[in-house]
């Protein structure tokens, strides 16, 4: 089992002298905020829902009620992500895995997997099954004499496109219908629960989730994939924002929401902060504003660094691109053994943006041509 992460505490007030240096946990949290613009949807989701209380609120909303009643939610704790190998997925897009105890006299263990998708993916059922198997394998290695715990998966689809893909591995099978009827009896039956943010109104979404931070984060994520004005969310979220503004840990995580808002709606950031200040509370507005300020400061620092390194940057960029190409060749070759010469040549000549797109789709692509386009 994993050790608990260090608890982050927001400062209680302004110090009288120079501010103390940040703790290791605070510095690490700030670095994660600074990295959020690279993949804002995925990284905001992880920053909020890696915390068991917020994950529990979301899982209770996503899982069938008949499942949720079996879980002792007070025992929920995060476990190491259940990827098959460390190279398959980047850390910030791995699934979130939680262990818990059942609300039974024996308090038997169970596993809960939480996956976020910005847009629907055809092979999500296969991905979740791979996560479940990896989790079970790890559990079996740790406790070889025990049985495997039940494992339940929930997929949060940010939208706004509706989910139209297969919901189980059986629906992914291809072949003669008569053979498929026989094959389904030999196919894993994993079928994750799917919660589509785009299919719910804001009122429905907020009614299903029972924690302020989870509600705020999900509302911003829902709006972040549309052209909706974030300012319009403030009246709906005023009570939640006020509660978070009154809590040091809530204010800290509101900074992540502020970074996200600045990423997806930079033109209306000041208007959003002012609306929160008036409708909710000044502390909540200041937390959102601090998140935006972190991005500004990071941009200035990068600008100064680029100025100092301008003479050497071209060579460094070429080195980073060469390394990205080598990594892409290795990972794509592992996923699709026997790369054709023309495919290898195309990968070896690709730019960074193209490589990132391939690696993002690598686990979902059914074939090499589907991946490379």
C-alpha cells in the first residue's frame, strides 16, 4: 500500500517579516500548477480527484447506487496507478486507483478505478480492463494467499460530445456473428460505469456530487470543453466557493481551478475573479487570482530564461526533438511490433506536436495506420 502524501496547508495570514521558504510539498504543488497548461483538463482532474474525499464524492455520483452502498467511504485511500509498464503512459494521465473496505462485518477490501477522458475513446473498456488486471496482479503479489478484491471502474467523460463508443470488451470484438456469440462466453465482462458531464445540466451535476471542491472542479471542467462563459457559473457555485474560501486546504486547491480558468478562458479571468469576489467571498477570489498569477510569473521566468539561453536553445531543441523521436520509435514499435520502413521513417522525421499526438492516442489506436493517420 502507498504511503499517504504530505498534507498541504495554506498560510493562515500574512507574515510580519520575509515569507518563509516553501516546504518541499508546497514547492512540488506549485510545480504541478505551473505544468497544468500542458494538459489542463487531465491535470486539473488529477490534482483535485487524487484526494480521497473528492474522489469519493465523484465515485458515489458515477457508480451505480447498488455498488456505492457496499463501500465504506471513510476507508478510501489512493494507491499507486495501475499502468502495465511505466513507459506506457505519462504520470499525469494514468488512471487513479483507490483501495477501500466494504461496509460489511468482515470489512473486506475492494478496488475503485477512476478514469478521466476529455473526449470519448473507443477502446476505453479495454484500457480499464488492463488497469483492473494490473491492479489485481499487484494485489496478488503482495498477498498471494488471499483472494482478489472486487474492482469497479468509473469513467468520467468531460464532453461535450456524447458517449457513443462500446461500453464493454464484448462490443469491441470483430468477426463472424456466429463465432462472436461463442467468443463472448470467453471474453472478460468488464463494463465501467460512465458519467458524461456533457449529458447533465449544471443543476443535475451539482445535485449528484456532495462536496464543494468536487462540484466546483466538475462544473469548470464541464464548461471548459465548451464556449460557455465561466462567469455564468459563479451564481450556481457561490455557496461552494464561499465554503472553499473559508478553508485553507480549499483555498490551496482553488488555485488549481484558477490556473485552469486562465488556461481555457484567459480573456475573462479578471471578470471571473471580480464575480467571485462579489457573489462568493474575497478569499475565494484571491485564491483563483493567485492561480492566474502563478502562470504570469512562470511566463516571465521562462521569458528571462529564454533570453539568457537564446544562443543555445536551437541546439537544445534539436536534442529534445531527437530524444522525442527515439522515444516514439521505441513505444510505437513496442505497441505495433515490426514497424514498416516507411512508418519508421515518418516517425523519425516528425515534429514534437505530431509525436505528442501519437503518444496521447497510442493506447487507444487499434492499428498503426489508425495511429499515424
